[in-house]
C-alpha cells in the first residue's frame, strides 16, 4: 500500500512538471467571507419569549369575606377572566380601581394587580339591623316601629317624633321651616338612636335610581322589593298607606315615605316618595301634618 501511494505521487509530480495535467479553478465573485460574530448579551432575540409574558395578581381585601381567581403569568395581549367569590354573609362591592364587573374580562398588556373589595351583607347599629345596597348609606331592614321587613310600623308627621291618634293641623306641633330636619326632630334619630336618621332627598333618589323596584308580596303584604343593581342585596318597603285625621288610608295599595327635606320655605309640605303598583315617584302633595312611614339610614 505504501509503495502504490509513493508511485502515484511521483507520477502526479512528473505530469505537473511536464504540463501533462491541466487544472482550472472557478473564480468566486461574491463578498469576502467574514469572521463569525459571537452572540451579544444585548441581542434582542435573547429573552424575547420571557419579555412577552406578564404577571397578573388578583387579591382579596379580606379572605374571610371572599376569595379570588385569575392570578398567573400570561402571554401579552391575552384576554383573561378574574373573579371575586364572596363567602356567605358577604358580597363583592367593587375592584380597587372602581370597576364593578364580576366576573371581569381584562386584556393583559402590562404587569398589574387587582384587589376585590368585599363587605358584609348587613350589620347592627344600636340594636337595629341594616343592609348594604352598595349605596352611599346603609338601609334599615324595617320601618320605624316595625319588627319585621313587612311590618307597617309607626306613622309620623314631618318634624314630630311620636305617634298620635289624630293627624291634622290641629294636632301638628312642628312650626319651624328648616331646609332639612335637625336630628332632634328626626323621627328615625330619636326612635332608633345610634347613627340612624331619616334619609335625605339625595339618598332616597339614589334608592330609586340605583335599585330595581319590583311590586311583590312578603308574607301576604303588598309592597316593593327594592334590589340593588350593584350587589343584589335588597330591602322590602311595604305599602303601608298613611294616616290622615284618625283614618288609615290606602293600606296595601300604596306607601308614602318621608325624606328629611322640606319644600323650600314651606310650613305645609315636605318631600316624600310615593309608591304604588306600577309606579314610584317623588311627591310633596301630602301635608306635613299627615302621618307617613319612615325608613332609617345610617353611615
């Protein structure tokens, strides 16, 4: 084998020396080759997959009141759902940024945190139960003088804090004309104590506009179920009628509920809401000496 390779090499050398072999090479016209460049730590391709993911953190304001779902690491520009789940006796109020949707759909764009705010369905103030409708104040579950939600309770002339047998101008004792009742002449504040008081015009108007009113019966008593649009909690306002002279009028047909707001500069009329089957509206047609229902609120 070694002798054969040696002879082949000698023959090739002799052939080249005497021009017996011709060799041609193809010319390369392209760009000269460059030395390879090592990858840089600043190369945009490095870590691009990691940068396309973001972290969503979902928190609960109080895990004894409710829990949440939706936390995780997601691809950017992904639509996900976060959910607040209240425990028994509590309700979801809103997210920390003020949004009330639940479940809530969000699109992942940057790292973000969302906190679910929970609150109790109800509580006790000075021995009287309130329910949270998600409004600016808490509402009593009963009329003043009633022991259950469907109870008619007591009737009060505007500015008076005790009941009586006759409701007319001859027995009416409140002659002052304030824009709104002071607490000393507020039937709720005097009879329920604590921080209870009569609702303002704004608070009653909020009850009208931010709740769903459904004419219904509770233990055979006609009235309105007033259900929050915010958290589904509700109160029941019975159609308790009203007192005029010594009579009880309209019981089971309509209810009249005082606000604390006087008709401007009037010694005769104050504002109240009038409810009956098919309608709920503001009115000032009843005289202040008439006996109307009152429903308390607290902060």
